[in-house]
């Protein structure tokens, strides 16, 4: 039996700014998906990272299935109505169109989906981030699937020894390329280090099975104006032919800088936190990521392990807070501030327009 795992997410409104969605919205989403359990869905899990609602669903309809996307869209729509009633901030923020045509791609929500033949003990890890963008996963995906200093299995495990394939998207140029590791590691790094242009969309085993998929939708490019950051999600398979869970989560023990903090216009550290602590507050951050590890049998999900709640990520949080202090000291200066092409806030062009006539030739 082939199982599909779909993680579809959207910011449909949040309490007290961009901090967190409401429990009532999460309850509404759970109720909507519960009605489809045993029908459209095999199983589901609803959570949030900051102000982003995350619908994790298992089913047999395949990727890009109209009925699954409709269910997610209708759930977000109803949630956005409730957000309006509750007076939540940015109600319906990521629902960019009223004309749903069978697929949420290009409509605002972020999507990552994978279909595969289940292994006897299937492990699915869901990463969900707030106040950042899809390319924030470039560095950790490289570490998980291509860096033997992170993933011992690349050296020790014959099933991983051949390496992996990376599908890289040029998110500005609407094109993609597939690169093999370890053979083309340096070519891969030459691209994915440019996080404003390239994002890793999928990783495959050399034999073709899907290993990881990330949401790479760029909300502001769809809307043509600033409407919030893309706040990505990602699914990764673990163990038996894939990196071990411990190898997959290890890259987040060493915080790194990513784009997307405050107004989508600042660089900051990504901080791994427990589900309950995904409440980006200071300067709307620092950017957060949560990680839930599930076992799955015939599409039925176990209770997840809240991976980043573990004490072994305490140092990462402390370091991320220190990195946040350093960055915040720069105030409106780069490198805290992103370069103009990367900034998501659109007020800067207006300021520049006002000053334009006062510039004199040197
Ligand atoms: P086991 O020998 O317990 O399967 O462990 C292998 C492994 O995945 C270690 O990370
Ligand atoms: P979100 O993309 O999470 O809604 O954040 C918007 C923002 O401007 C935060 O400062
Ligand atoms: Mg928001
Ligand atoms: Mg968000």
C-alpha cells in the first residue's frame, strides 16, 4: 500500500501580533479533519509553530490530490473566519485568493507532500518553522544527507554510502536542477549557499525513493507585495536506508543565521524549541523551529516525540539567544537588516521615492 503524507500550513491569524494562533482555531481545524478520518484521511495531527497552523495528514490519494487540498483550504478558510470573529491579527493572512481551483499551490499556503511504500517501521519527522523562509532548510538538509561530520551513516552504513540526490529550486527563476552527492557536493553548495535564490525542494535516495520534501512557496512573490514570510515546513524520513533520527535533528543543535525575522526583513538565528515554546516574541522572534518525530503504520500516526523539547537542545537555545543579542545590537544596519532584494517589507521603496529628488550628482 502506498501512503501519502501531506503537511499543509498557513498563517490565518494570531493572538497579540504575530506570536501564536488561538486554541479555538486549532480546535476547529482538528474538528474539521476528524470528520474526514476514516474517509478522506487515514490519520492527522494538527499543531502550530508561532502564528502558522500546520495540518499533517495521511491518506491514499497521492500528492497534489484535489480532495486533500480542498480539505486544507476549506479548513483554513473556516479558521480565518473564526480568526476574524476573534479579532486576531492578520486574519486570513496567507489565503491570497478566493478562487480555489483544486490545488493550494500558488494560493498562499505552504505545502510538502510525499508518497511512498511504507517500510515495516516507518519514521516520519516533521519540521515546522516560523519567521523564516524555505531556504533556511538548505544548510541542515546538506548536513543531514551530505555531510559525514553530521551523519555518521554516510560513512558507516552501506545503505547510505552511495549518497543522495538533491532537487534544488531556483525560487526566483522558476527552474530546477538535480545534483548528486557526494559527487557534486561542491556544485550543490555553490547553489544552495545562495539562500536568497536557491532552496532545496526534495532529497531522494540514489535508488529514487523520496527522503525529504520542503515547502518552497514564496508568499510575497505570489501576492506581489508583503504579506508575511513563507514560514516553511519539511518532512523527512528516518532510519533503515535513511539517516537516523538523531542525525536528522543534529544540525539544529548548532544554530545558524537565516532570513525572515521581524517584518521578514532581518537576519537572525533559528532557535529549536518545544511545541509549547513556539511563541516568537522578542522582535517577533527569534525565528523558531519545532520538530515532531512520528512512527507510522498503515498510515496511522503514533503520538509524536517533541524532539526539540529535549535538554540536549538547551545549549542551542542559549547560543541562539546570544546570537540574537549580537544581531539586535545592529538595529537598522546590515547584516541584521537584509539587503534590499531580500527584504520583505515594502515601505523602503516609498522612503527612497521621497528622497529621490534630493540626491545630487557627486
Ligand atoms: P539501533 O542499533 O538501536 O537500531 O540504532 C541504530 C541507529 O539508528 C542509531 O542512531
Ligand atoms: P509572519 O510571516 O509569521 O506572519 O510574520 C510577519 C511579521 O512581519 C513578523 O514580524
Ligand atoms: Mg503572521
Ligand atoms: Mg508565521
